[in-house]
C-alpha cells in the first residue's frame, strides 16, 4: 500500500512529474481456461500503464506489443504457453529480437536473491520473490504501483513459500492460488514480469542488481 500511495502522490499532483528510467513491458499471455492476457508498462520503478485482453491470437498480440514497445522498451514475456511463444517469435521476426526476454516460469535458475543466499526452485519463484524484495520497505526501492484492485489482490494472493530439501525456495502453485481466489493471478504475474530484467539477456531484475 505504501507503493500505491507513492503512485497517487505522483499522479494526483496538479503538476505531474513523469517517472524516468528504462521502460519495461511485462506481458503475461493467456494460457488456458479463463486466464487473461495482461500487459504492464514500467518506467524506472513506476507502473505507468495496464492493458488487459481476453484470449488473443499471437499475431494480434504481437501487433499490440510492437506498438507498446515503440523504439525503446524492453519486453519480458511469458513463453510458458504457445500464445507467448508465438507472440515472441513474431516480434523477433519484426526485428525486435534484441529487446525481448523470453521467460518460462517453470525453467530452472541459478539466480539468487540480493543476499546471495536464497536459491529458487524455478523462475516463477524468482520473479515473485523479486517483487517481494522490490516492495520491502527495508530495501528502499520506492516502487510505485497503480491503485488497481485486481493487481493488489494478486500480489497478496501467494500465501506460502517453503524451502525444499535441496535448499531451494518454492512458492505456492498457481493452480492452488486459482482454486482459492477463483481466478488466475494474471495481473500479479504481469507485474512481476515488468519488474524483472531491465536489459535483454542481462542479469536479474531491479531488486537483485
């Protein structure tokens, strides 16, 4: 909620001082069932735009993302399912391959948290923990989140994180979250993607630089 208050402090002012920094798009593409496709834009550490769609074809999503990316944005796109894969490949064909990070949530990762001690069971656990670190007041990131009920609900929806016997952290499975809250946490996934890598193929997200 502190991040939401910072967002309001910026955008409720009579003279808006726009955020500065790298522009990043987080794209969570619809996989199956009732999932939605959600795009979030981040400038620096401020969410500036949200777009949400029902099921869409990769060619249509590629066109929408190309317009959003323009000449400067980095894209972190979920390629866990076919829609994301097809969309990413089409964007690469359009010449944007050097500004795209294809992110598979189930993929293994050697990236740690900012302390260097916490390891993760998969990329999904890394992304959500990264978002936790972005929002932790002790880390001084001062992120700004738009006042969006679905987004806030998703970000607090993960109830469990546990350490496996191999010492790697895993978070609550997405299907368990969907059963409990009655929807897929698509806004949360897209936000986590937006706060991930700032450069294509370069390092972890803002919290772990």
